[in-house]
């Protein structure tokens, strides 16, 4: 009578080559690469929008002591954001390359 009973643990162990939910390691790597790529693109878009707003004068830095705003801190912030934009662009390029390599057929 106990021959017909199948436990969850037995099913889980039979899928040991993948995961319990049936997603293999390759699918997880591809999904992680694509999600990272999309996140970096959105982040770069936000950084570029901030830079544009600062350059057009929409954003101003006013000192807490009430003195006249200095363009130096704003220029420094724009420079930092531009460097971050470059870093994001390189990261996006690397992730795009990784995604292309994952799409290629595997040869033994």
C-alpha cells in the first residue's frame, strides 16, 4: 500500500539536476544578465536626466548660510555624474556582450 505514496521530498530529489521550480542554472544566468542590463540602462537614463537638468539650470545648489550659490560644487557634481555615466556605459557594454555570448550555440 505504501508503494503508491510519493512524497514531496522524492519529487524534489528527482529534480536535483535543476532546481525545485524547474529552472536551470543557464536560465538563471540569462535572466540575471538581462535584468542587470535593464537596470543599468534605466540608471544611466536617470543619471543623464540629472546631468541635463543641472546643465540647463533647473537644479541649483544654495549654501545653507544664505550666501550666493557657487557654480563650483555643481560643476563638481556634474563631473562626478558624468564619470558615473561612463562607468554605466562600460557596464552596459559588458552585459550586452555577455548576453550575446549566452545566445550563441554551445559547441563541444
